[in-house]
């Protein structure tokens, strides 16, 4: 287009040129790179030809740049206008809002004189606040619009109602805005009515929402979807289903909402039925459909069905877009790791064309839940970015897999890197304290929870119950349970397990009855805790009753771990033949935990022949497990069969199996002190030996005699007494008595089962020093006070 600059002085020529530019700019409204390129070309031509556009052309140029997301170009052009009008300002407000820069949009709005504003300008700013989820600012500006005497229209109300949805929480507010809509005359506009229905839905006023929905003359896809989603969100799934079934047009969005609702409420069969109907009715499935149904398969453990859906996706989606493939692949990764196929999940992850943080977190969760901590650590270090969930998954995974010290270090690292831990991260750190017996550290975390307002958190509360119980402070654990604002089955399981570990079997059973009265159904974990409580307290008849009631009353099929607890219960009570009969009647081949329970019982009650059979099976199943050889060797030693002891230890050496050394630890002045058998490493160990010798002299005056039968070596009697005095738990208790304030309770933790002589010694020791001694071994707690133990010597 060739233009003579002089000729443009003629109004007719100028008008013709301006119209031509305007019509060309009209071609640029499609939001494509080509449109932006054309707009720049037209703009360049204006400049080189000397054409000075008036406001309507400039406004079109600004609008084109804004719609092409080239806000910098638009703003440069705007700043060159000496007196920009409300049209160009509106374009920039909308563009800033759309890009998420609501602050710039607000500045542009405030800079605009009231005299040139109009309703469209207010609508642009109100829509910006609504789109950027600032409901309070949206309503505040709407009130200002009314004060400034601008008349709201249907666009205003649609945006205002969208903002109100974010913050409304009372029925009165809904009804006030409803009246205003009716008075404005926009109560017949579908978009306004849809937004109003959404407001009622968000306030859980489903009756009012449905009444308004039924009165609508015209309903579009959003109307139906809003109502269906509302019913689903308010757990009225059957009503939602009636609405979906009554739709003349089968809208995929509504069906997706229905499937998602069924999955979230655990109604997987109905979700799968709807999915099949979608297929047969030819309703197009999208990423939302597949994500929901794959999640349903993952939660229900239906691996084969999930695999079939995966195959169907691969067959029907030739060239999936990133928006489709990313959420579907993330759901598939979760499906595979939850169904114990972590390597398959990793393969999907490796082949994903696009990944996000959800993808990385899913694989990390798979590794830690499968107990593959080494791979989890490596993957955690390789992650390009981390969020709160990443840290929480890793901290909790370390705690759940026995790496308490590392879990606490990672929790501190999380804070040092600027991440504020959530209640779930705190729960992981508190669980780490429970593993380590780090009571003071756990108390500090409890205080931080209260400071941050997480003290009412269910997950943190459950972790605190376990932490205090496993650190030997049962009274605090019980008080926590009683004062928690809400409890679930995990809470009940935690407190029942705690009572059982501390030897309060009768109280554990009473609490179980309270749990049933509270309407909480027991799960498989509940029965594990109940059987353990019965085992520690010698409640054989009660334990057998609960085992038999699992399937009969609650439909729970006992697993190998339940059978192992039952065998342990019988063996502790000396009913070894009954335990053997239970093993024979098991509906599946007994595994290592069952044989280990039988072997321990045989060792306690001296049944060498049956013990040998149990040990042979156990060693066959777990040839590298040191406990099997140790139990067998100890059983031979108790029976005085020293040649067999030597053979068992030789077999252990030949197979390269190393015995886990016994160690005990105690927390003094916020520092954990560790002692080994016959310790020579601890800096105060000589003072500990001296103090222990003094204590033993006083204990002997009360009747204590070292029980040398617990020295499982062929040596002289005086040597055996010296060996007994160097046991790690004795050293730890003596050190604590030396260093803790007078009268303070001593809490010691041991990695193996407490020695019989040490158990007897601590009863006398508690009498001599006049304070409580608490010892947690690998199986349970012992509270020693006034020459008695809480286990009543049944352990």
C-alpha cells in the first residue's frame, strides 16, 4: 500500500487510509503468531509512511497486541498516547489480568480518572479479580462500582458471582446477591444464573441451587455440569446420578464428574459401570475420564483392570497432546507403584515426553512405600525441584523404614532450605523420634506444632500418641488421645497398641470395646494390636476369641502376621502343641514370622526338639537372618548342649552371617548416649562400671543374685558374673542414674530382647535408687518400680 504523505492532509484521503488500516487490523484478531506478525507489519508501515493514527486505530492496535499476549508492545504504544481513552485502558486491564499480573491491572484501574470510566471498564477489573481468585477484592470493587453510580450488567454479575463463590459461606449472602440480580433485570441470562447456581452449590445449599436450576428457561452444558458437580461435592451421589441419567444430551463433563465422585467416595463398582456405559454409548472420553478411572483402579487394587485401561488408552490415542498425556501418565505411575509394580511405574516415567513435579513425587512415593530406600534417596537427590510433598514423602518414608536419625536430619534440612513443614512432615519427624526414643526432641516438635497451630491435626496427633508411648510416657499418650478434637481408626489402633506394648492388656481390650461403641469398625491393624496386647498380658482365651471373630464378625481374613501373633500368644503361655496345631491348620504355607514365634516359644520353654524343627524351617526361609541362628544357639546353650552351640555358631560363620550386636541407648541432656556389650568406647564408661559395682553391692543386700544361666557360654561362674555386669542395658541404666536429676524417671532403649538377669537386676535397682526405670526392648516395655515390673514377669 503506497501512501503519499502530503495527500493524507486531505480528510477524505486520511479517512480512506485509516479505514484500510482498520480493516487490515481486523484480520489480526485471531490469536496466532501469524496475527502478531501481521500486526507488527501494519504498525511498521504506519510509522514509515508517516501516518499518524487517531484513537480508534491506536485502540485497535493496543487491543491486537493485548490479545496476542504482547503486553509490552501494547504498553509502549499506550504510553505514547497523550490522552488515552477508556477503551485502550480497558484492553490493558484485561491483558494484565489474563497474564496473572493483577497488581499492574489494579494500578491501571486506579490511574484512570472516574470521569472517563464506564461499566465495561469496571467489568474488566472485576473479571480480573475473579479470574485471579481474589474474591474479596472482586466484591469490594463491585460495591465501589455501585457507589460510583455505574449500572451493572449481566457481564458484571457473572464475574461478581464468580468472585463471591470463592468467599461466600452464609445463606444470607447468597440470597442478597440473588435479589440484586433479580432487581437488575439480568435474572433471565443463562450465564448469570449459572454463576448464581454455583454460589448456592458452594454454600452447600443444594435445595436452593436445584430450585433455581429447575426454573431456568435455557440450560447449557455449564448449567448441568454445575449441578452434577455440586451434588457430587456434597456427597449426594444418587441424586447426581438421577440428574445425569435424565439428561437428553450426554455431556462428557457431567459423566466425568460422576465417575470422579464415585472414585473419591470409594464406590468403585459404580465408577467402572459408568465408564463402561460411556464406552458403549460413544461418549468421548478425555484425560479427566481416564485419570479418574485409573485412580479408582489404583485405590481398589484392581491391577488387571487398570492395565486394560492403559492398553485401551495406548490403542485409541495415537498422538496425545501434553495436556492429555501428562495427567494420564501420572495416574498410571501411581497405579503401578500402588500395585507393587514400581519398576513398571519407573519405565512409564522414563518414557514420559513431559514430566512435572507430580510425576517425580509419584515415583518417589513408590520407592519409599516399597521399602526401596536406597533408590528413593538417589531419586530424591536427582529431582530437579522439590515441594513440600517431596520432603514429606521422603521424611515419612525414612521414618517408616526404620531410618529415624536420617529422617530427623532431613526434616531439619527441609527447614534450612526455606520450606515450612506441614503437619504431615511433622508427623514423619515425630515418628522418627518414636523410633529413636528421642523424647526431648519429640517434645520440642510437639511444642512447635502447638505454636504453628497444627496441634489439632489428626496425622500429627496420631504420631504424637505413638511417640510418647514408644518413649515410655504412657500417661501423656493417653491424655493426648482423650483430648484430640477428632479421632479415627488410626488413633484407636495407636492407643490400643501402646497399651499392649506397656503390658496393659485388659485396658487395651476395654478400649477396643469403646472403639466399637463409638462406631469405628476394626481393621486388620486393629486385630494385630489386640492380639499383641493379649500376648503380652497372657490373655490366651481372649486372644483366641478375637482371632476367630476376625472373619466371622468383621469379614477380615487373617493374614500371616495375624497367625504369627496367635502362635506367639500360645507359645508365651507354654501351649506349644496348640501353636503347632495352628501352624498345621493354616490355609497357606507358614512364613518366617510364624516359625520365628514358635522358635522363640520353644527357647523360652525348653522344647529343644520342636525348636530345632522350627529353626530348620526358619533358616531355610531366611538363611541370612542372624536371629534364627542366635535363638537356636541359645536354646542349645540353655540345655547345656555346648557341641551343638558350637555347630550352630560355625554354620553361622560359614554362611557369612553376622550377629547384630546388642546395644542400648539413653537420652541425657538432649544427647543420645549409646552403650555396647562390654563397652570400652564411651568416654565415661569407667565411671559407669564403678557406679554399677556399688549398686550391685547394695542390690545383693536386698537379695539379688546374678542369674548366670543367661550367660550362654561355657565358662567359670565368676567369669559369667563379670559378663552379666557388662550388658549394654545395665551400663545405659547406670549412666542415666548417674547423670539424670535425682528422682527423674530413667528411660533406656535396647535393640534386642532384654536379658533375664538384667530384668531381675532392674527390679532390685529400682528399689535401691527409689525411682522408676523404664526399658523398651525389641518387643515391649518394662516399668520397674519398688522391686516389681509391670510385665509381672510374663514376657
